[in-house]
DNA sequence: CGGGAACTTGATCTCGGTCAATATTGGTGG
DNA sequence: CCACCAATATTGACCGAGATCAAGTTCCCG
C-alpha cells in the first residue's frame, strides 16, 4: 500500500452541492447523483468526516475488496470506475453494479462482511473511511444517516431494475438498457460529451447483463445496423437515436401488471 | 377497507425474541429471521410503535401496494405470504422477493414511492404503520433504526444473490435454488414439517426465476427423477436429498473469481 | 510497424421457449 | 360420497434465440 496523501484541506473526496454551496468547503470532484451523501453536512461536519478518511488508489484490475471479507473500510470514489460482482466457483460471474465518481462503495455491509467483490475498471481513487468510525459518525449526524439510508434505498431500486432486465429482457433489449444506464451515469457526473466511453470490455458487459460476449457483440452490431448507435473504436459509442434506444430498452415501461 | 382491530395490548404484529423475552410484551406471531426489527425495543418502545399501527388483511391476489404509488404505509406481515414484483407493460414480470411472517414490506421506499408491487399469495395479515410516523419513530430510537438498516442490508444481499441466480444459473439450478430458499424461509419461521408448501404456482415460480412455467415443471420432474425431491399434490414438495439439492443450486459457491 | 488482446463474424448446436395435447387436482354441487 | 368442472400441472413435438466453437479482423500500445 502506498503512502496516503491526506491534509486537513483536502476535501475533494467529499461532495458539496454545486448550487447550494454558500458557506461550504469547495469540492469539484463529486458532481451528480450521489452527491447527496454529504449534502446535509455543514463545514464542521465535513471536516470531521474528512478526518476519518485517507486517500487510496488502485490500478485497473486491482480489487478494492472481496465478497465475504470483513468490511473494515467504506470508500467514496473520487476518480474512475468500479464494478461490484459475485462469482460462482466454476467461474461464472454476475456484475451487480457499476460505480463511478461520487458513489459510495462497500456500504452497507451485510453482517460485517462485504456482499460483493469490487474491482477497479480504470485507474481509481477513493476516500477510504474506517467503517466503525464512519457508522459512529452517521449515528452522531442524523441528517447524514438519512442521506445514507436514501443512498442504500437507491441501490436497492437499481438492483430491482437490473433484476427485471436480466430476468425478462431479450439480448438486444438488455444491451440497449445497459447503454441507456451508462449514458445516464455519464450525464449525472457531467462527464458528458457526444460520445460515451464504456470502460467495460464485451466480456464485462456480458457478465453484467447475463449474456456471452459474442451475443453482446452481435447486439451492438444490430443496434448499429438500425442506426441507433455508432461504434467508435473498441470502447466508444455514440447514441444516435436516444428515443429509439430507450424504446428498445423498455426503460419506461415498468408499471405493475394488472391483476 | 374494513374496520381495524387495534388495542393497546395487541402486540401480535411485533416480534420479541423467543429466548430473550424477559420483561418483554408477549408475541408469538413473528418467529425467525426478521424478528430482529423490534428486538432492540423495550416495552415502552414496543407499545409506542404499536400505537402507530393498525391491523389489515388481504385475500389471495389482492395488492398491498403498487410500484410507483406513493408509499404511505409500511407493513409488517403477521400471517401469510406476499410477493413483490415489477412488470413491463407487455406483461413480462419479474418477482423480486417472497416475504413471509415477520418481514417488513414497503420499506424502504425510493423517493417516497414504492419500488415494487406487493401481492398477497395467500390470505395475509399485517400491521400497517403510517410511514412518516414510522420513520419519525426510528429517528427517535437509534437502536431500532440500526435494526432497520440491517434489515435493508439483508434485502440488498438477497437481491444480489437472486441476480446471480437469474443471470448465471441454468434452469434446473435455478429451480433447485428456489427450493432451498423456500425451505430456509420455512425453517426460519418454524413453519417446519417434512413437507414444503410452496404457495406459488408454476407460473409464479417461473416469474421469480426468469423461466417459463413449462421449464419450471420440467425441472421439477428432473429433480424428482433424480430422487432429490418428491412432489406432493400441486404445491407440496418433500426434499429427499438436501445436500444434493444444495449442490445443484450452487448455493455455497459464491466466492469471487480470481483476477 | 509488429504483436497480442479484444472485437466481429460465421457455422453449428443446444437449452429453453412456444404451441398443443393430455392429465391432475382440488373445489362445488348434486 | 361421488361426479363434474375449471384451473393448474405435466408431457410431447418443434422451433429459435443465444451459447459454443472457430476463424478472421481491428485496435491499441509499445
């Protein structure tokens, strides 16, 4: 493990809302969706939380933690992409989630252990907090705890959505859904630009949506031939027809079936 | 909605651990797994929580709530079985979870709305709590809030496991896994007995594991021919060889794949 | 450039889906 | 108690989406 760079002024691992930042410590690395975690904290709270954590870094393919290992740390990503997965001992693997800047990883734990294995998809940087201290902090800051609960709730929501995708959608629908999800992930973090960078290989996408890499590749080709997307190099995608893509992905139609 | 029967002494919707019940209010309807929710409460706390809720009842096929509806109530099941699902508008449906006595339903909500549709699988009874009051109560009782967080964490854990099942397992493996899960559910609630009662039709099992009802039926037949189970009527199953079943279901092998 | 990894494409196979009969079963009324 | 009936489950025959196996091709990085 390399030396950690931590100073009292380094708040870049914590997020502050862009619009409501009056009197808040500066932060420009955690825009978007998961920003809410630290939103309820005032300067003193932010500084206190900060004092619990240190910066860590991983290279692509390195593991942040393994499923069933004791969960000592909680991570808040400040740079890069992480996948969380679970595997069978015959090698089959299901990727459960794709995490990016601003996301909390390794929280919550289940019975003190990590539920999933987290792997760096790119170079990754994160703030690492001692889990005990992190939870004690939350107990002392009810608004923060509430924010944490909302984050967990969102994780559950996404898990449900992905279960619907994997359990019910056809191959091309699944890949379309994946692309919509990645586009939203990128948009949320203002990582925008006309082109989407996937960061996942075809095999990784396959492990995420429950297909083989060949089928994923054929689905990309099919979407390209429909002029819904364009493929740029190996891991760039341009979304040419968002409405068509959303339609194929069945993204909107999630109302309950009539009894 | 029919008249609710609530009295200050009716604690049957709240659980107290069987072994540690010294000085606790009596309760015999919530044995097993999810009992922990109320475990940290003392008599006064239990009574206070109780005062927030009333008893409700549903018949098979009735909905407790629908996905995307505002979440006004939180339910704690005191009798029967409930499934939570999400459907596409073309009718495809994914059942996300099977809830039984002691389980909390409709919590947590996502952005104030239910994430899933809940349907009674049998006759069901539950304690219904006003969500606002329930959450305010949790805010006033940190130990209880902690217990709630642990429950949510377990929900996330089960969601991950089911995603692995639906995304990676073969048809018969999925059905075997379903049987193991149901057996554990029954064991946890002391609803024991040598025979497992499923309460789900083949179609419902299919919607749970992401197959068709015919494939589920064929998987049952295959497991019967292997002498791993015996089929008793339409919804009874005897587990003749638990180790073999666990083996087929890949239940244990969930360690991370080596990088 | 050159080489290895990742991606695409093709040919074939198989598991599970689909369509179509039966067969059980459990509930109801005679 | 039994006969009947609708709902559910089983089984069979066939089909097709996606998996598997096998070349090629492109991309990227030194």
